[in-house]
């Protein structure tokens, strides 16, 4: 291997490592000016470049950085789900549920936009958590305004739901706006979605309650589809201990929740899918822009948690990774 010493007239040696081999490159010496120049010149001189080289290489670097950022938002983050673990304190929680695990999944948007293999892999990681309860907060499929949900979309849903994680005690879900087809106004599409979900072992709650060993799971139907009826849903309660599922967070402000005081698990927003650092996401499909993701204080005894969803409508995410939420149930006030 060549030594690192060189003549002072030829410049300085620069070493780079490739595997186990160290390669020495000679770079020309640069004599610093007696007075620091202004503008771009100090950096250009330090890099051994003239003005034209500096700008050409800077432009290339900017394009490369932009390409890498674009590849990340399209190829990496949309399929890089995060398992969020946190406690869920519930008033008058039945003793048998203390320490139980509830896994919350939302917005899978099965269909041509979301890779089925990615969803199946995410479901496997959720199942590995060995949940006691699994809840789903809406948008099993995707539709557009000008294209109805067809057999191919339902076939994709059937394909992925065959791998949907099951809770030891119960697997429950609700519908979202996309589950109601174009303009959220096709109940026949919702009926097909419900059949596929229940065939896969997911009980779909439509303004009704499922009681699991003394814990009520309240399922509120979709707001945009004009199917929400919280009064009817809450009237089915049999226990003082409850969790509610409601797809669209705007329902926190739009619906009458009566004397319900407890957690509401939602989805719908996808967390905005793209969020600049230290700023709110620029696009949210809700009127109340406070409703982004995670825990949102409501201040009236209700407590809201918004899951960022696993799927997407457009395959792009930045600083808003897909989410599976793993709650540990605790006794709370």
C-alpha cells in the first residue's frame, strides 16, 4: 500500500476507504487569498472549483437531493409503518381487561393504490403483538368520484382481509366514507364491504354496541355518508366502561354525544400524509384543523385518538409514517 507522505509541491493526500482497501488521491493545493472574498467564492475556493464548476455541481447536488427526497416520499415512507405503543386508561375498566392489549388499525384503502403485500406484512406485525382486541376505524377500500368500486376492488379487499389480525376476544370495525362508494352515497358498495369484512371475522358495527366481557365497544357509522347516529349507538350501551369508534374526527363537533365521557378512536385524516417539520400538514380532509393525528384534547371528558392509517389515496408520505396503534388498557378515571 502506498504511503501517505507526498511532496509539498504536488498537494495534499486525500484518503477514501472502499471495503478493506484505502485509496489515496492527490488533490491540488490551493493558496488562500490575502483577503476573504465575498459571496460564493470562499466555498468554491475551498473546494478547488471555479465559478462555473461551483454552480454546475451545486445544481447537480440539488437535483440529486430532490430526487432522493422524492424517492423517499414515494418508495420508503408509504410502506414504513410504525407501531405506536401507549396506555389507554378507561374508567371502570373490568378487572379482566387490566393490562389487555387493544390493537387499532385504520384506513387500509385496499385496492389498486395500496400494495396488498405491504398490507399483509403489516397485518402480520400487528398479529405478532398477540392482541386481545382488534378494532378498525374505517375505510376498508378506496373509490374515486368517477369510478365505482368494482369486483377487482372487492377482490383486493378479500385478498388482504384473509390476513387481517384477529383479537383473542373480539375483532370489530366500522365503515368510513370510502366504504360507501362514489360521493359516499352507494349503500350497495357498503353492503359488499360489510359482507367481506364479516366473512373475514371482522364484526362491523353500524351505530351499535358490542359488549365484550363487560367492556362496551361503540361503533358510530360514517359522517360524510350521512349514516352517523350517535344517539342510537349510545342507546345500546350495557356497561359504564366503554370505547367508541368513529371514522371522521369532525364528528366530535358535528354529532351529539350526550353524556358519553371516554375515548373515541378515529382515522380518516392519514395525519395529512405530508407534514413539514415544525408545521401543521397543509392538507387535511377535516373542517377542524386541530384534528391531525394522535391524542387530541377535547376538554369535555371525551378523549380523542386519531390513527394515521396504513394506506393512502396518493402514494406519498413525508414525516407522517403509516401507523398501527397498540394500546395497553389501564384502569383510569
